[in-house]
């Protein structure tokens, strides 16, 4: 399949959809109740606020949204505590999105290069990938905070292409957040949007070429089948 050589994945797309909101909103909710100068004076974080201000965002941006008074030290401590709680919950509850391992097998069988690209802290991303049994699957892990700019800027995906020595013309992306989709599109790649935790309209507006419910989605496998067919014709 010479025309398709690389797959890059936003690491949040790997996690089971019902736990995404539970992990992050629960951790933020628990701390915000104790934060006298936190988001909305400690009022629990709503799903709408989560989607708009938190989902797929870089921790520094989340901190500014939750602590608009500019208390950077408090925001940093809050985010560190939130990430520690996330890791504890993930160790107990993390599950793969339906069809994930089937897709990974498809990618491996065709010899595609692959990288995970995330705005999450490296410790979180490595934990998730390990729990899901994908440590040996991904050849590289690119972390937004280690790039000049995190998603929604293209830098993390451009870094992944550089590591993989790949062209955006032969690469596709899986993402489940608007910021991740924007980053992939800005890097010149088609992006499959996973509508497991964010509104489809938001993902489409961000530039997703295709929206799927999970990795078992018939629309995804129909397109992968077409790619197989095209690849075989070109090799003939």
C-alpha cells in the first residue's frame, strides 16, 4: 500500500468513551469544590464548560480558564493534583474504545508507521498506552508540552511526521477533540474524528474529513476496504 504509509493517533482517541468525561470532569469537580478561588467559586464543572474550555486543551490553557484571576501558582498546583488523580483512576477504570485493537492489527498488518500525539502530560500518555497494551505498537510518542506549541497548532503532528520520516500526503490521523483535529488539518493531513466525547458538529467544524462513533464504525471499515483495493491496484 505505497500511497498510505503512516497513521498518527491523538492518544485520547484510545480510551473508552464513557470514562473520558468521568476521569477528567470528576477530578476537576472534586478539586473545584475545595477551591475558594477556583472555577465559578467552586461550582461543579459542567459538561458544556468541559467541552468548551478543557477537552483536548493544553494544561496551561486549562489553568487559565479555571483560574481567570491569574493565580498561576494555584493553577499549576491544581493541574498537578488533577493529573495525579487521573492516573489513579485510569489504573482502575481505563478501557479501550470499541474496535481499537482490531484497527491496530489492520495497521500493523500493512506495515504502516505510527505515532501517538497528545496534549496530555507524558506520564499520563505513557500510562494509558501501557494499560491498553500498546507500548510496542506506537513507534513514537509526541507530547504537546515538549513542542514549541501544543495543539491546536500543527507542531506536535509536524514533529511526529519528522520522527517517522513521513509525508503528510501519505498519512492520516485519528482525533477526538476539536483542537486535535485542527492540529492535524493544519499539518496537512486528513483527520478521522472520533465522536465519543465531543459534539459531532464541533468536530466537523474543526475540519474532520470523516466522523465515526468508534473503531467498529462500518463507515471507517468501508473506507479502509477502499484503501486496500486502491493499494492492490497500484501494486498490480
